[in-house]
C-alpha cells in the first residue's frame, strides 16, 4: 500500500529537492534534479541512478508521464507521492507533468569516454548559457556525434536548464567536463585531429575533411575560443558570414558543422 502523499511545503525531502536548482546545493548534495517527463524517461532508459521520484498522479496526463510510471519499477528510487501544491514547488515554471526525479550526479570524466578511433567529437568551451549548451547537445545527438566535452572551468553540465534544453539527451549521449588544457591533451593522446571554429579563420568548414577521428571545437559568441585552441595541432575553420553579423550563435554554428561532417561521412 503506497504511503500517504506529502502535503506540506515544509517537508524536508521536498525542501532538499527544491534546493537542487542551485548549483551550490547540487555540489553539496552530490545530486541533480530532473524536471520533465521526457527528460526523466531518458534518464531511466540510460540507467541513471535515481534516488527518489516525486509523483503527483493527477498531473500525469501525458504519454511520457505514464511511460515513466510504467518504468519506475526498473529503478531503485524511492517513490514519493505529493499533492499538486507540493509538486508546484518542485516543478519548473508552468510545466508540470506530474513526475520529477532526483539522481546521483553522474560522473563526467574524460577518462570515462572511450569513443572509437574514427569518432566525430565535439568540444564546447566556456558556454555559460544552459540553453545554448542544451541545444548543442541535441544537435550532436541528432548528427551522430560520438561524445561532447564541455571544456573550461566551472562548467555546470547538469544544470536543470541544461537537462531541459537538451531534452534529456545529456543522459544518452556520452559527455564529459574538463579544462581546455586537459581536453586538448586528451585529444592529442588519441591522435584526434582538431578543428576550431573561428571568425578569423581562412579555411571554410566545407573545405575541411572530417574523416577519421576528428574534434570540432566551438566557443561562445561573447568570448570566442581561448588561446589553448591555437598552434600547429589545431586547424581553424570558419562559416561564411554575408550579413552585418560576424558570428552565429554557438548552437546554430554547431548544427551546421555537425551536419556537414555527417554529410561527408555518409558519402564515404
């Protein structure tokens, strides 16, 4: 028989979970918040270690929500029923699909990545906006990129907003976080060719061969790429810009280059 639903907004389990919207609390608790039925569904299918799932049955009206309920027995998570009011404290904005998960923070180390020798990899440096990072992850997933590395100090890879913007593919696509220096050294150790997107490059992205092991490196619009991504081991590439703007949003640039790499590889 299920336990009675949590009705108090001051319940400690609810308060601790709500705090996970803050990075400081995620680091302190070693846990992340997964808000959204589709995102939680992908986390379950990826085998993520869920510790608890908050469920409000009256709000579980979507196919994804009902699918999550069907799969909860696969997990070892504690199921906590809550009222709509309590769920509203936990859920993000106006989106309330009746299921919300808490999981152990996944490991995201370079050492855990083991892509094939001919893998296409993506590196994004110092991308602070969660929406941009999530969109890059979605494009990488769609274009068959083998792994995405978030380079730069202080990367908040598992922010609830990144999880949502990625539609949960952050759990199904191999990812890692490291400094730019560590990332470059790791790529060199695997003999991966590096192509850095720069507005001042001479070589067009379409004039580049992405066959074999290759890494596409992109930076934020504001800061661009650091000096780490220069030197003989790095080939600068650019997208043509015919208007007043001198650069694209990183997620748009990433999608264009990823799909050019996919086109070339499919042709082979």
